C-alpha cells in the first residue's frame, strides 16, 4: 500500500526574512517536522528594489547548511522573487501580476535565455554558500513554457506548480497531480476566504499521493494565518507521512 506523503515547505527563505524563517522552523520542529523543504531565494529583491544576496549573510548561509546536513531539502526559489518587467497586456496577466502574485511572478513571462540566465545566477549563489538544490520552484508557482524548458535544460530534477509536480529524467518530463495549500493573504477578509478554499482543496486531495503545505514569512504578518496552517499540518500528519520530494518520488515510482 502506497503511503500518502506530506511535504511541509517554508517559502521565500532569505536573509530578509531570517527571523520569520527561524521561528517557523522552530515551530515545525515542535510538530515533529524534521525534514522540511526550504525554498531559498538566492538574491531576494523587495518591491522598492532593495536586494539581499545570500552571500552577504554568511551566518544565515551557515544556518541553512546545518539545516541541509540535518535533512532539510534546499529548493531554489527563483533568483530575486520579483518580476523583472510589467506583465504583457491582457486582463488575465494583469490579474495574476497584481492580485495573485503581487509582482512576485519572476518566471511567469521569461523566455528561455532569460530564464536560463536567472537559474544559473541563482545556482551560482547557492553553490558559493555551500548549498545544493536538486529542484526548482518558481515564485508564485508560475513559469512560462520557455522557463519550464530552461529548468529541465539546466539539470534540475523537478519543479512544481500549484496543482502538480513535474519530474525530469530519462523518461522525459513526468507530471504528477499534487495539490499545494497556501494561505498567504494580504487582508483578513481574504485570509478567511482562503482558509475555506484551502480546506476544500485539502478535502478533494485526500487520496493524493502527495499534499504540499506552504508557509510564507508573510503568514506571520497581516492576518497572521500561521497558527491555522500549523494546525492543518498537525491534522494532516495524522494520516500522512512527512516526506521530501525525492522520498515521495521513489514511493510513487514503486507504486506506478
């Protein structure tokens, strides 16, 4: 019988969010989550253009190395986590840029060369800090088809979207359904509505071989949904086993 997996993920990991990241990691340890996925932004850029290069924070890089050695999975999460340009014309693009991603969909509209360049720069920064990322997840889970091709070409073994995980290998690209629960909300009214939607997604995904729960530093601000997220993680761990992406891949392949 295939064990149902749970990936617990801290997104937007950078020196800019170090206090929030460390606090969330501490709370996850109290829940028994020993091997989370840490989605690291190599050179975080905020809305005003200020940047936090991981190489300039050796103490935080050292903490991440210790986490990696203890079993946490490092995942490359963009380069800056900031869209380099305004979105192309169109209502759908405007909605995703302003309402859904709030300017963070860095890879949503990149061509192959642009995506490759950012992937390489990000990987170089991580390597300089002694970190290795087997997988890549685009900010806001949004990446263009050209960016997806670049992720594959750069040798990453997997990437992920809101509703699926894509593995790259000798058999080509394999897409596996996997819901992601994300609660980041800019306003309390949105927060409570999002909790309802995420609960419905969780219910529909009861038989999914992998459910992913995303925590963000912003979950400690504004409407502060972090306690609700930790409660959902605790409940999900009653019926699921915490796994890393490679753990789950092996289980899924054996069952396929």
